[in-house]
C-alpha cells in the first residue's frame, strides 16, 4: 500500500459539485444523441440508424479506458489528469459539432469518450479521498444526481435543442461548461499522486479493454432494431473469455490495473452485486416508458419526454431526505425499502393504459423516481464505507468500471425483452420488459434483506455519535 502525497485539500463539497457537473456532461452526451439521430443523419447524408456507430464508439471508449484512470492519477497527479480530461472532452465536443461526415464524427466521439473515461473516475476519486467518513454520505449524494437526471432529461433537452436550434448545439453547449469546469478544476482540485511509481499493467489493461469493450459492443448490438446474431455471439464470447482471463490475471499480478480485493468487503460487494442489478433495472425504465407512450399509445415525442420528466421530479424532490433516511434507519432498511418500492412502482406500470388519468401517471412516476434516487444514493455510498484510504484508487477504478457496464446493459436488457415479446401487440412487449425489470429489482431487494444489519455503520454520523455518547 502507498501513501498519497497531497499539495492541498479544498472543501470536499465544492469539489463534489464540480465533479457532479462533469459527470452530468459525460452522461448527457452518452444518451442525448439518440434523440438527435434523425436530424444528424439527414445533415451528414447517412441513415439515422447509422448514427448508432457514433453512440457505440463513445460508450465503448468510456468502458475501455476507465481502468487506466487510476494508474494515470497515481503517476501524473489528480489535478493534472482531471483538468486535462476536461480540456480533452471540451475540445472533442467542439470537433464533434464541426463534423461534416459520420467517420469524422465517430473519431471525435472516441476522443470525447477518452476524456470522459478519465474525467469522471478521477474526479470521483478526489472526492472520495477528500471527504473522509464524516462527509462521505453527503459527497456521494451530490455525485449521484447526474446518474439520476441525465438519462431522464436527455430526450427532452435533445428534442428542444434539435427543434429550436440544430443538432450541433448538443455538443456546443459543452464548450462554455467545459471552460468553467477547467478553471474550477485548476483552483479546487488538489494535486495527488502516489510516491511509489508502479509499472503499468499492460497485459491486464489489454484483457480488460478487449473484454469490457466487447461486452459493451454486444449490449449496443442487442439494442438495435435488427440484431446481427453473428456479431453478438462473437463479441459476447470474446468479452466473456477476456474478462475471465483478466480476473485470473488481476488475482495474481503484483500491480494489477484493477484490484479485486475490495470485493471481499461486504459493503463493496453488495453495492456492485445487487447494486448493479438495481442500476441496470432503473436505467431501463426511462428507456421503456417513452417507447410505451409513443409506439403503443401514439403520443408525440415531446409529450412522452415531458411525461418522463416526472421521474426526475421524484428524484429531485426526495433528494434532501436521502441522507437523513440513511442516518435515521441505516443502510439495510433503506436498500430493502427503496428496492421494494421501485419494484412495486414498476409492477404498477404494467397496468397503465391510455385511459389512465395523467395525474395518476405523474404520481406513479414521482414515486418511482423517489425510490430510484434513494436506492442510488444508498448503494453508491455504502460501496466505500469500509474501504481504507490507501485502497481507494483500485476500489474506485473497479467501481466506476462495473457501474459503467451495468448502466450500458440496462437499455440492452429492456430492448431484448421488448423485441422478444413483439408478437404480443399493443402494450404487451412493454409489459414484458417491465416484468423483467421487476425481477431484477426483487433480486436486489433479497440481497438487501440478507446483508448484515451493521453494514455501513462506519459512515452513519448519527450512529457514530450515539456510540460515543454511550
């Protein structure tokens, strides 16, 4: 284990807000292109479905380069890597807006994905190191909101930008935001690096890149209207074999690019087992709902996108209470209840019809969003409850990688469920997708029931104060 060297440590809240902003930019650019695909296809002279290549290239690059972020931070320094990643993401956004062809756009999207892959994990690592156990719950709560907000508001924001301006503004809005974030990073983010220079794990990096990249490609292919079976099977096999080989390598290598030791901690394991199922499930809901509203009910894209915003209202409305819930009740009850409520809200979605009063639909989506927000915060916070500061870099790298893959598979699972049940007609395929999501949430809920009652106590300030007083 190594001790980090630090030049300064600013307020963790300000850094957490900065990192949350960059996280929002990254997630928004990962989901917003789907809305703009028809307009981009017309302007670039290709079919709108072909824009999926640019979307996939971005997601694959994110997954592939996240494992490298921890090593670069320890070698070069957190401020240097974080600020450099913001600059790279911003410049790549400008180049994407200036693209005149699909190949050019795809290349710049890869560059943008590289910036995102370094930007968010490194920023989150800085927050985790600086917050300490006293402020961990608050810091993670701030970092969680982009993952809740971006997938929901992206269709609406994308539609507004494309209809009122042009698709180029999807990328151009990143430029002023990136400039502000870059300056803030230079001022706020401490320069931290490991005093011990460990060698780069080339074998582990290659296996992880091939494995994760192939799995993300498979997920993207499964979400297409027409599934290329051969490509899906090949990418799936390559991904599984490479990931298996990578895990074997990481267990034996003296300095692995991605350490697995944190999985021995119950809190970290729960966050990335049941927590991954929870993330996958709640990521699928904002994908299924607009399709149900438009394809089965005949709503316009704007109306469908506006309706889904009620999920964000639930996310935002419950946010001030997520930290108190964790302090009052502890992690086990909060995880169980949030997973159960999320599952029940999705069950209720099965019974929605075109004649359902809009106010009732809005209430259901608000409840679903609230459960989503509380569960996200609980799972994300408990992940690092028992991780020592010296082990934070490998734990954060592994966590960021697993979360990225889980979120990517959410849409794929829902798309496959809808396609498999396409013969049912009407809202049948979407009902099947909802039931699949319910099963995933129930499994996460069961794992929550089985976890230790004392899990996460080290980051519950209220509980710690009671013990001291006693």
